[in-house]
C-alpha cells in the first residue's frame, strides 16, 4: 500500500533521510522508532505531501506522492505530532470543515461527523470552542478529523502524547481494528511499550537511515543480553551503534 524507494531528503547540507527503502502492506501496522532527529517526522511529512524528497519516489496505492498529491491526500488520514485546531471553532464545526475540504456531500458529512464524535467520545465537548480544550481533547479531535473521509491509510506521528490512559486504550484499539479491516497504519512513536503491544512490524531509524525493519521477534535475535522488551532491545541497539562512552584520563 505504501512504498518508499531510495528516498532521500536534505536540509541544507544535513541529510535527514538517507536512501530509504520501505514497503508497508495493507492490513499492517508499522511502527517507526528512533531518537529525535533520526528522520521519522521528515519521512512522514514527505509521505503526506508537506515535504518533497530530493531523490527517490513515494507511492500510496497506485499514486505517486509528488506527481499526484491530491489523489494521495484522499487515501491518507494524517495525525501530526502537534494537534492543530481553529480555536474559534468547536470540534463539530471543525469536523464539518474538514469533511467539506474532502468534498463529502452534506448527507455523508453529517453521518461521518456523528460517527467520529461517537467513536472518539467527543460528545461532552463537541460544541464547545476549541480554545477551551486540553491537549488530550485536541488530540482526539484531530484523530477524528483524520478519519472523517474513511481513508485506507492512517499516518500518525506520536499519537499517544498527552493522552490519558483511557484515551490511549481507545486509540490503540482503534488502530488495531483499522488494520484488521485490511487498512494500513504507519505510526511514529517514542512510546515503545505501545509499539510492542500493537505493531506488526517495527522500523528503527538512526541518522536518517533505516537500520532495522522487521517484527519484534527478529529484533530480539539481533540484540542479545536484554530482558526481551522492545524498550531494552532498542536502547541496547542504540548503545551498540554509538559505541561505549569515552573514559576519562
């Protein structure tokens, strides 16, 4: 469903994504891991059309992300790492606004807004102005907006930041249901426990390169001497790549 082929992106002289080759299939939840600055958000922004690759190609379904951005946008729901809402709109008004941008008819839009308000349990505050929302309320509203057009691909950058435990469970369950229905989720996260619980496959990026791509069970074969948790294996891999700390003389 998603394919990156020899994709690179620079910022001035800095190589942010370096020759990325990655395919994510329909019905798969893929978690992209890495330290800050590893290239995760740049990868996502190229996929959703906010940045262009300097080299290589990105395809979503049958469409090239650079040549056919409008078609690709209809296939993707995007949840950025910082939830943005218009403060003088309520959640309900914002969802109708997003539905209009996707060209949904009035009937379909009304049904979709009602569906997402119920799915994300927004009823209590759906008609209050967004300026009064907590971070978690904003995040749930942005999730609802990303799914308003029922896309086959969901792309989420740090989905769990600022959510309470109940909302985290809601989002985890939703993403798992999404892939069980044959759709695709690409998730960038620092929340390694969540990735371990729900991801079919994980990718680890460092300095713009994808250094691991596979199920967690394969990572345990590559990194020995840990307690077997994804967090321990990830940290051990980073330590191996960075080498031992220099000793003082």
